[in-house]
C-alpha cells in the first residue's frame, strides 16, 4: 500500500514537473506591443486611461459590445485610449484567419484595421462554423478577401494583401496576439482591462452607464 502510494506520488511529481517545463517555455517577444490603437489616440504613458479589449472578430458578443465601447471611448476624447487585441478563439473555425487578415491590412495601412473589423462584425454570421463547414479553406479565404477586405483596401492594395496574408509574419503576429491574451489570462471574448486590471464583469454585456461610472472617477483623478 505504502509502496504503491510512494510510486504514485513520485509519478505525480514527475508529471507536475514536466508540466512546469511546458508552462515556462518563452513566448516569442514581438518587436512591438500587441494590439491596434483605436481612433488614432495612442496612450501617453501616465496620461490617458487605457482600456484594452480582447476580441474575436467572429464572436457575436464582441460584435454586440463594440458600438457601446466605441461610443464611450469617443466620449472621452484623448483622456481615454482604446487598444484592441485580436484573440482568436479556437472553437471559431475562421477567427484565426479573420485576425490574420486584420494584421495583414495593418501592415499595409493601419487606418484599414477598424473598418475591416467592422466588416467582420457586420458579416460574421457568414463565417460561423456551420455555414463554412463544407467549404474548403481557400474558398472561405477568397470570400473574405472579396467580400470584406477588398471594399476597404481597394484594388490597388489587393496584391499586397494577398502576399501579406500568405507571409509567415502575419501568421506569427496572429499567434502572438493569441499567446499574449493567454499570458494575461484571457479565457473568453470580449475581455476587458482598464489600466491593465482585468474587468471581472467582462463576460456580461457592459452598458454605457457601467463604463461611464467606472471611467469618470479615473479620468477625474488625472
Ligand atoms: C492610409 O489610408 C488613409 C485612408 O484611406 C489615407 O488617407 C492615407 O494616405 C493612407 N496612408 C498611406 C501611407 O498610404
Ligand atoms: C502562398 O505561398 C505559397 C508558398 O510559399 C505559394 O506557393 C503560393 O503561390 C502563395 N500564394 C499567394 C496567393 O501568394
């Protein structure tokens, strides 16, 4: 009895240690911080209140939360900055591709990012798991390019987009977005941080009034 317990404990210790080794693998460090700055208002360190949101472009809750978030951030002008992070949930088949698409247009011209995101939100139901289930990936990528990306970037940028989407750098950037969210404990979307602190109610729809009552006192302290 005692001997087998000893063996089990030893086994547990070995498994535990190998898990630690996996946890401790270094996440690749990107050349710049992850995320896209909304509205051309990058935060000035120590000045603006920084709201960060982790969103999946194919997530219905993210789509629903977006108009209120925009309204709130617009309301505060330069006193509140919004950083938008892609967080492709693994159970949404096309969210990695959608997030990669955003990274790709960002490399062409950062002003394409939010119009494209809004296209993803508007038409995301066409790219849910069910309607895309029987389609080859190449067909879906092509549909996204023609229906959502092209109207934003225009024909003149199409070749650059296709090449960029196929470039390992856009793949890497999207992986880093995901890993970055994981490193900060993001487990669903939308997931919010204010000045780096996670917002516990992130999973329920946050009303305009919630944001105002949370941000007003912070902005007032500036
Ligand atoms: C990026 O796009 C905006 C809006 O379409 C345009 O005004 C700007 O000139 C573009 N910037 C570059 C570097 O092409
Ligand atoms: C994407 O890359 C692969 C291999 O690098 C290449 O064969 C293919 O033609 C490329 N596709 C596009 C659209 O650039």
